[in-house]
C-alpha cells in the first residue's frame, strides 16, 4: 500500500516538474519573440537603448577584470593567457564597430592606472599574450581584392588535417588549428629527427571593406581561404 502511495507521489511531482519546465520554456520563447521584434517606428531608439546597455555591461565586466588583474600583479602572480582570454573573448568582439581599437584603448587605460613597476609587468604580460593571440608570426596572410570580393589567404605550414576551425563573428576572425613541426639534431649515432604538434588560437580583424556575415571558408592543404563580399560604397 505504501509503495502505491509512493509511486503516486512520484507521478504527481513529475507532472508538476514537467509543467513548470514547459511554462519556463514558453516564457523564454515569448520573451525572445518580444526582444526580436522592434517597436514600429522606433528602431533607432531600440538600437540606442541596446547599445547603451551593452556598453554599461562591458564597463562593469572591465571593472571586475581590472580588479582581478591588479590583485594578481600586486601579489606577484603572473598573468597567463587565460587571464586575458576571459575578458577579451567572444562577448567582447560582439556588437562593436572596431573591437581592436577598443582593446587598445582599454589596455592604455589600465596600464596608465598602474604604478611604474606594476605597469612594466602588465605591459610585458600583455605583449606576450597579444603576440600569442593577435600576431600571426610564421603564418603569413595575403589579402586579394576584386570588384566584388575580398579574399584572405592564410598560410599554415604543418597544418594538421581536419584541425582548422574558423569562426567569423562581426568584426573578428578566430582561427583555431594544430600545426606540426620537425627538427633535426646530429648525434654520435647519426641524425635524430623530432616531430611535434602545437595548438594555436589566432584572432584577426575582418577587412574593413568586407561585408559582415558573408565570409565563406575553404581549406586547401595548408592554405585557409576566407572570401567576403566587398562593400560597393
């Protein structure tokens, strides 16, 4: 008898849980539709309000990140790649006209607030991260243009097959891949060859005269080609 009531209680709780889940899903769907619809006759006001909220959110996130960075430097801890990646991630590059210019502005702002010794440390960590993420180094890039297209051709020597992942979001291109390298060393027993593989994440700007959202990616051997429609004005 007790088992019967127990199973009955479980059935009721399950029904209530499913009902609540459906209600939350419907509320989210309605909210999404509401956010997607711009008030007729007020698109500029809607976009301006959205931009102001995004700016306020970014300033709040920057303030928190700045406190974390200063605390690490004051305690003598190094700033690692993940410490920069956590702020300058996908959210940072979304909804910005020129995210790379904004990045440099924030760097100067934070660097200027630090005392000389801390400033030296911060600038050193920044330069190391910036070279790791933004500078292509041995990976050469060429930009070709026609009247209708802009084509970026990125050479990735040693590119491991199937590892190139290209993500294009508004003003930035994020390229994740693995590349093999080999070295030779002479020893008493002869020539020793070594091969290694390293993972890379590189971020570069979309060409200014490219139409956002039109990027098409083609991987041909060790070449990554990204074609955009070209602005006509």
